[in-house]
């Protein structure tokens, strides 16, 4: 049987540029990307460095590309030298923000209590949130994956209402798969995404769980994206390294069309 468009939920393909690119490169990338015609069910996002939010948003205007940030301060304003607030990124043109990326957790010692404050800071504006969670290789090997993810989700989203939860997308990014070239197997991804949805089902509501978009991230490339997108509980992809090449990123966006042709 040829699989029909399996879900009415649009697949979200989000690039995370991390600390890469210049303003000139960002403008050229977005102008080229804006020319491609994405599958009608695909939403495209680019999480760019702070300095590129305004020019990237200006270049992306009128296209289907949403521009976002990779982090925000937990504070709303005030004496926080070097920090950037949620309101500031909205002012610069961002429509979403990544919170809790493992590189922030590890390199900046961000814990779940701080991530929870950042979530509330983002919720004080109209930003959409991509909350990143994931286990280390050691935790997976010890059978702790579900416990680790449960703790991250429950603490990171403490005091978030069901209504507010609708603005949160969860990105499952196993730490051992990020930038390592080692993608989690389809079975590991599907089992873990199903677990995340069931947790949200019991902690919030069946409707919240049903409406939740869960992205997979960790060494996503053009040659594994169609297979990942075909999994029932995968609603999109968070792409690091492969989002730095407009050619690779475009192929990942079009993987959704390849997926429709997969024979199951
Ligand atoms: P990667 O990064 O695709 O380069 O593994 C993913 C991420 O860190 O979001």
C-alpha cells in the first residue's frame, strides 16, 4: 500500500545554525531557500545567532520561513549584562526560540530550574518554544532514558498550563547523536517519542498530547530524514550541521515528499 499523507499535522523542519554564518551568508541562504517550494504540509524554521535575527527576518519576510533564536535570558529585563530577553528577540523579528539545547545545558551549566524560568520568560511573549530534551549515552545504557526525559519535561514545564503548552514543541535530541554522525535507530526514536507523548497525555491531557509536535534531532541528514519523518510519532526534525548547507537543508525539507512514496 502506498502511504497517503499520514498526518494532517504539518511536519516542522527546523535548522539550528548554532554559532555559524555571517549576516551576508544568512541573507544569501534565506533568499535561496525562499525560492524552493516546500511540500504544502511542511513548516520551515531557522534558529539563527542573535545578530542575524533582524536581517534574517527581513530577508524571510513574505516566505514560509520562520526565524527564531537559539536561547533567551530567564529574566525579562534589567541589569543582566550580555543577556538578550524574550521581548528583544520578538522585537528583532523572531517568532520562536529554542530552549534547553544540550549545548546550553552542558557548556553553560543550565539546569532544569533555569530552563523552566526561560520557558516562562518566552511564554510572557507570543513566542513559540522548541524545548530540547535528551539523555546521555551512559544514561541510555543504564536504562535511565525514560526517567531522565520525564524529569526534564516535568521540571522544565513546571507551572505551564495546558493552554500555554500548545505553544511548546518538544525536540528529542539524544546527546550521543548530536554532531556525532550517529543517528538513533528508527526503533529507538519511535519508542522514545511514543513515551514522550504518553507522558504528556498523563501529565496534561489526551488533547494536549495529540496536538503536541515532537521533533527528532541528532545527526539528521538528507539520507536519513525520510525514514525518520515516516515514523508515526515524529512530527518534524531539528537539524544542526546539515542546516548550514542550503542544498542539504532543502533536500531534508523535500524528504517529506519522498516519505509519501514509501511503501509500507
Ligand atoms: P546535529 O545537531 O544535526 O549537527 O547533530 C543537532 C542539534 O544540535 O540540534
